[in-house]
């Protein structure tokens, strides 16, 4: 139990001290980041995020059913001049705070300036935009840092054309490694199908990872519940408040995604084939499950807050009950002691040889009678 307590106590400190941005990014994303583009003309290349320590990096997967070519640290010019030889190309870009380089790529492949602005504005809701030349999709990718016990989030944007899929990330590290391994293995449908299927696979991994993050929340909440039942302390309540803020942010990332997936599945989008829509429907089901899990954990946190208050109230009641019992016992004893402490000479009991023994017998007898009444009434 001591190890469990230490483990739980350390979590809120790490969440509050090491990564305060993560807890308040939801509100700051709605209001604070918008000040960077306020007053600028539409389509300005301005990054609105806060992380600016990731070097600009481009990775490239060029593949067909029978072959795969993987490159890292690709030059910008190579992406702009990709050959149109029938192969599918997946370009993954990390470090979009290098806004000028993102603008250069968008200009080269004829991405509308407003879409480029959406790529760089990382505090907005997940969205889908179907244009004549490309499909734009953005969503929130969540990861759980095991070392620091915190939730990491970033916006991931997708640009899908006929023979090119570009993903824009804020930093290095993502949930796409399973898809990369499937491409390298060449098994299943991922190389046989088009880029719309690759887009589905990437979105599916993002949504599936929501469950990994929520599972970590479930483990922490179970530990808090056990701790509260043993000894409810204020740090447990503080931790619940921190987790509630985390879930609010996760909810803001997951809820709007449902609308995006519905549009991706049902709308007549030219770049999404009919056979791929069946798989996207499965992603929609997973999104609904993730939303249900978020709501379940929010209710669980509320119930744990009520449980904490009940435990604290019960502790207070026990203390007050104990103090009341002692107070009621000593009230008549104080009265008796006060009577025999009066400064009069003609008190009959003062002249008795056994007056002192009589006094203590009366005191003890009164205390025993009071305790017997409490026992009979089942007040203790």
C-alpha cells in the first residue's frame, strides 16, 4: 500500500509542474493561440502552437504492390519533384513550426492558402475539407508518456491527392509505426489498395490509440479509488481535479472527430473509394466507443469526488461522535465536581469519614450509567 500511495502522489506533481501546458491547452487552444493570427490576412503562414524544438524532417515511403522504397531526411526539393510513375507516395513531415518550409510545400502542390493556415493553426477542432484537387483532414493524436505520467497531444493534418498523401506533425514521435511496419512487410491490403486505404489505416491507428490513453486513465482511477477507500486525503482530490482537466481536453479532441468520420464515410468524396468506406465505418464505431469511454471516466471521476467527500464526512462524523461522547460523559462529572468544590462550610458530605470515596464512587457510577445509556441507544 505504501508503494501504491507513493505512485499516486507523484502523478499530480508531474502533471502540474513538468507539463502545465498539457492541462490548459484546451482553453489556450481556443483563445490564447488565436492572438498570433489576429489581424493578419487570410492564409498567412503562422504557426500557432507552442512547441518549437523539433527539427524540420521529411520521411518518404514510395510503394506499389510489389516494391517499397523508404527514405529518411528527404530534401524539400525531392518532395516537390516526386516522379509520377504510378507509385504511391506517403510524405511525413515533422516540425511544422518551420512555417516557411510548410508554405513552400503547399505552394508547390497547389494547396490553398486557407488550408495551409489550418495546417499551421494547431488549436482548432478536427475538420474535413474536400476540394477539387485534394482532401484535407486534421485531427488530434494522443499519446501517453509512461515516464512522466502525462498525456501528450498534437494536431496531425493529412493532405490526400490522387498519388500523394502528406501528413503534417508538430513533433517527432507518433502512433504510425504499426502502419509503417505493415508497409515494410508488404502483407495484407495496405500496398494493394490506394492511398485512401493508407489514410484510413493512419486515422485508425490514431483512434485506436485513444483507447490506450484512456486505459491508462482507468488504471490510475482504480488506484485512486482504492486509496480513497483506505484513507481519503486532499492530494487524492487534487489528483481527481487534474485528471478531470485532462479528460476535458481529451473530450475536446475526440467528440468533433465523430462528425469528421461521418463526412468521410457518407459524403461523396471523390478520392475515397467505395470499398474503403466500409473500413472507415469501422473507425466511426471505434470513435463512438472512445467517446463513451471518455464519458464513463468523467462520470467515474465525479463519483470518486463524491466518494472522497463521503469518506471525509464519515471521518469527520466519527471524530465528532467521539468528542460528543466524551463531552456528554464529562458534563455531569463536571457538575458533580463543581458542587463539591463550592466554598461553603455546612455541606453534609464534607464531614463524612468516607466522603472522598463517596465522591469518586459517584463520579465513576455516573460515567458508567452514561456509557450504559449510549450502549442501550446504540449510539456507540
